[in-house]
C-alpha cells in the first residue's frame, strides 16, 4: 500500500505542475480552474451554490473568488432578489480562458495516459472516482 501512496503522490504532483504551468498564461492558478469549470456551464452562482456543486467549503470558494476577482477572471454582483448575497460572474478574461485551458488540459491528460490502453484509461478513471468518493466520506486520522 505504501507504494500506491508514493506513486499516487508523485503522479499528483507531476500533473498539478503541468496543469498549473499550462494555465498560468491565462492568469489562472490550480484550483481556480474548478470554479471556472462550473461558471463556464452556469454563470452567476452564489459562492454557497458553487461550494455545494464542488463539494468544497464556502469560505474556500470565497477566498478563491477574491483572488480570481483580483486577477480579473470574475466579478461579484449583488443578488437582485437578496441583497445579502453576491453572485459570481465571469469577466471577458474568464470566458476567454475556457477554450485554451480546456485544450491544454486535454493535451496533458492525453500525454499522461498515452501509454495506457483504452481499457486501462477507463479502469483508472473508475478507480479514481471510487477513491474520491471514499475519501470524501472522511479519511482515517491515524
């Protein structure tokens, strides 16, 4: 099992570095792409709605949105029906980043899995989904 954890950690670090490098020219940092992916599909969500869809804590989304706003990727607007809420909307820069970031991520995924068969790719994806689901339930502390 230790070898699995070592390999998983190494693969994650290499993938993270490649994705971060690919997104940097567009002013997007790793993690911010997750918020962008949701907003590219449905713009104007409140931070709590975004957090629920991503399985994240709302303060994490708020902090990430603040950095993204400073980078010119999104803007906050008051909710027209509830002035206590804000909604997050993509800017032109945030929208323009979609196609090149998606293209870069596809290239990275294709490169990373180039030596795998189609069956191995499907099995890897299924296995990773199961790991994410299991770890989302809370992991062991000892």
